[in-house]
C-alpha cells in the first residue's frame, strides 16, 4: 500500500483542510505514514500569514528535496496559502515540487495523484471561479468527538496588513442546508462539539441574500437545535460583524460556549484606521461591554499585532491600556510582518526590528500576567469539561477543555467525549488543574 504524510501549518481552517486532504488520499487507497521519511506522497498544507511560516516551510521542503533525491518516485505536493501566494514562482523556487494547489482547489490533488501525475498540468490553483468548499470532500477526522465545520471561505475585508483576501479570495458562504446536514451527520457519528469556521465567520450569510434571508445568529440557533451537539464554538469573528442578533443567539443557545475570540489587533484608533479594521478603540470596548452584559462569565481572547507601520510609543501604550482594561483570558501576539502585495507593506514608516521586539516583550508580559490572574479566579469552581484524552504532560491525568476553552489536566475517570464536572484546584496562565467530582447517585 502506498502511504501519504501531511504536514500542516497555520490556522484552524488549514487543520480542517488537512483532514479533507487526508480523506481524499485515503479515498484513493493510500494509508497514513507515521513520518515524512516513510511516505510516498508528501503533502505540505501551508500558511503565509507572516514570514515565519514561510521560513519554516523552506526548512521542511529542504528535507523533502533530500527524500525525493533518494527516491524520485515520491510525490511532493504543496497546498494552501503559501502555494497560492507564490503560484508564479513555486516551481522555479522548488523545482522538485510535483504539484501545487491553492486553498480553494484541494480536489486538484486527488485528480493529480489519482492520475499518477500523468496527462495533467503540473500546477492548478483555486481563486476566482474555480474555488470549491473543502467541506464537500471526504474527510479523515483527527478527533472522535470534536469537529471543524467550514461555513464560509474567503474574506471581503481589506485589512491593510493581511494577505488572506489575496490568497483565499472573496467571501462565499456555504448554504445553510449543507452546513446543517453536515452537523447532523457529525452528531450521528458521536460528535459533541463543533467549531464553525470562516475567515470572518460572523459575516456568514450576507452574500446569500436575497436568495436566502439569514445571518450568523440564525445559524447558531439552527446548529444549537441539532440533537446531540452539546458545544458550539466559532472562529474567527470580526468585531465589526458582531451585531445584536449574534450576541442574542449566543446568550440564548445552551450549547454555544461562553467564549469569544475577538481579534482587536491594536488599542489605538489611529492605528486601527490605518489597518482598515473599520472600528475604533471605543467601539471595540463598547462591544466587549455588551458581550459581557449579555453572557455572564464570558471568556474573551484576542489577536494583537505590534509594530504596525507608523505605530508610535503612544499608540503602543494604548494597546497596553486596552489589554489592562479588557483583561483578556488569553491573546495571540504577533510582530507585524510585511506581506508582499498588501497595502501596509509599502507604507513608508516601518518600525525598526528592535523596537517591535521590545514592544512584543512588554505586551506578552502584560497578557500573561492578566491571563494568569483570570485563570486563578477559576480556582475553587466546578467547570464542565469535555474529556479529550490523556494529559500530554502526565499520563496519570486526563485532559479536557472547559466551555470557556481552557485546557484542564485532572484526576478522573471520564471517557473521551464525556462531559464531566471538574473542581479546579490550580491554574497557570494557560491551563487549569483539578479533580473530577464523583458522580452523584440518582
Ligand atoms: N480573520 C481573522 C481576523 O480578522 O481577525 C484572523 C485572520 S489571521 C489568520 C490571524 C491573525 O494573524 C490576525 O488576527 C492577525 O493578528 C495576524 N496577522 C495577520 N496578518 C499579519 C501580518 N502581516 N503580520 C502580523 N500578524 C498578522
Ligand atoms: Fe485578514 Fe482582516 Fe480578513 Fe481577518 S478580516 S482574514 S485579518 S483581511
């Protein structure tokens, strides 16, 4: 049996797409290899959001080149956002790559591998007319009781730093009937938790008008009504699309988790304007208040970029003060990385490396201190935990996640997929430690 290996970089959408890539290859009769060295088909599902993943990919491809030289019948395939961004150059830069495909044309990999690479063009890409939902392809799910559900592809925003609209194209929403059919199928298979995925997940539905009259809040309500689904998450919402019906649906639906990942990017209205985020600091803070009023005990996480072109010390202070004011439960923090072809990459006032690095350090310090304080507030509480498996750091413990999306390592006996009550006994900035409560006899 021929074997494949998939290496995944980047976001949750890529994690989802990789499950489809694996499903496609298994449909062709290939089995999964434990490592690249043992594989006949090597797939790289790439990211290009910042320079770092580009550099990491180059190192991985260096190894693939050596493997290919050892056995030229091996197929090396590069998919995802980097492949799309470099579509003109990829075969020049990496001549040993056999096939490349953009995020909207994953099925092309199946055509190519299925035909043994004969009679088909070397590369094909999927922006524009030819894009298709990966969600319609076969799937190899990595987790038995949790699943990603793609609700849209592409993004209509024009954030001046971001390469996503260029590589993933305009936003297209999946039809509600198709989404619900998939969620129902997953529930029948024993899935308890679904994460709805879109680059801008809460603007879902707008492009279906006037054909289908709906919006993201209604989608949440419809998924909530599916029997067997105990938890609904969604990522990433854009603050500008967090309208009243979405907040109301979050508050009303028992299975929608008390967690919102709400990327702020900067605390300075001046920088937000140059980023083209279309909200100000004040509007973001007012959204946070509305969310917290409607959903008690809500966990809030965010994404923040430091060193955006033109960011002054005063702008950065505004970011620090916003972090102190909101008190996020966690944050992904990034140094601004210029991406060729984006508006911000050609802005004149790029911030020097050492200033960006020093700001990141100060930001991470504040984020971690506050996250540790927020998690410590959970000590003594009983949290509902979805059991995911054995702890990664101590095999004697189980691992799971709270509704607020914090990982918990705990003493207990729950089976994978079970929801169990756990008393929290200790906390770090990112994890909790606890003990499962004994089942109360009926
Ligand atoms: N669609 C989501 C949104 O609007 O918030 C997230 C998209 S992106 C995959 C995830 C995060 O990467 C962004 O929220 C942003 O913080 C970060 N990011 C995007 N472009 C970047 C760049 N050029 N440099 C540094 N960070 C970047
Ligand atoms: Fe990028 Fe902005 Fe779209 Fe998010 S909303 S994917 S940051 S352009």
